[in-house]
């Protein structure tokens, strides 16, 4: 375990301890004791009726983020390497990127209805552009020596894309994915707050409207934990990717 990991764990423990101590005797309904929040988190979200809502949100997040990453990488590699296409679609991408994905919720509701498709489309659209733009930028800045080498040895087609271009743009693609992960959490909640009867966002709005402040805190804590777990998972994947990336560069 590295020093950075130890310091991070220590900081988290201290933050939780401070929260526990400052809230343990609180009678303020807007700042309930952490013990009650944790009890609600366990009894409702992990072992109770909230499990259905949690799984629904996680499924929508996984599908939407997966689509955004897959399409962002494929379209980004295509646009970033075809200069004519890049010039043709860049103004459109800039226009759509400037629109907050949350502002497209009413449009998505009209287009896809109030079901799962609407939620996934909002998540995918919002997370698509961070990945896309980073991949395009990576393709635009491929080292000249790399381009000359592939041209000299006649390396083209799918082999060039998977064994030359993909490893070269990997760091920028990873940066785009890291930006997209917290954005996906924001969008999964936002998409479930309107016209939905399932998901963490729906439960959060319902708890707020019924003045269930412990439930609100528990939902917020759950979202924070999901964000930490997603980042830890991506860290593990990124470490594997970094190992392969450096191995390929060393060949």
C-alpha cells in the first residue's frame, strides 16, 4: 500500500469521525446523526426496498457510460484521423457540446418517452463528449515519427488502429473517461428526477418532498460511495492499461 493510499484512507477516516462526532448529539432535523443515516443506508438501500432503485440506477449508468465510452472512442478515432471529416463535424460537435445534457431532458422525454431509453440517452449524450474530444485531440497530436514509421512499413487498416493509434491515444482517452465518470453519476440522478418512478434520483426527490431528511442524507451518501467505487474500479483498469501501454512503447 502506497503512502498516497494510506493518506487518503486516513483522511476519509478522519472525515467520517468528524461527521459522527459533530452529528451524534444533533437535534437539527437538517443535520441528523450519522448513525441514523447509516442505518437507513443499510436497511433501505442495501437490504430493503431501495435495492431495486439502486440496481436500476447502476444498470442505467453502466449502459449509458458504456455507450458513451465506446462511441466516443470509435467516432473520435475516425474524426481525429480524417481531416476533412474533422472540419465538417467540428462545428456541430461544438454546438451540441455547449448544451448541458440536463437541458435535453425534456427533449429526450418527448423523443424516447419516460422509460429507461430516455435515461440512458441522457447519460450517454452527456458523457460522450468528454471522451470524444479527448480522443480527437489525441489523434490530432500523434507523434510525427509514429505516423512516418507506419507509412514507411505500410501499416494500415485495423492493425494500425488497434496496435499503433489506440496505444498512442490511450492516456488522453483515459483522461476523458475519468471526466465522464462523475458526470455520469450526475446525469443518472438528474434523469430520474423527472417522469420516473425508479432510481436513486426518484427516491431522493420523494424523500425531499416528504421531508424525510434522513433518507435524503442516505441517498447522498450512497451517491458518494458509488462515485468512490467507480473511481477505484477505473483506477484498477487504468493501472492494467498503463502497464500494457508502457510495454508497447518499450518494444
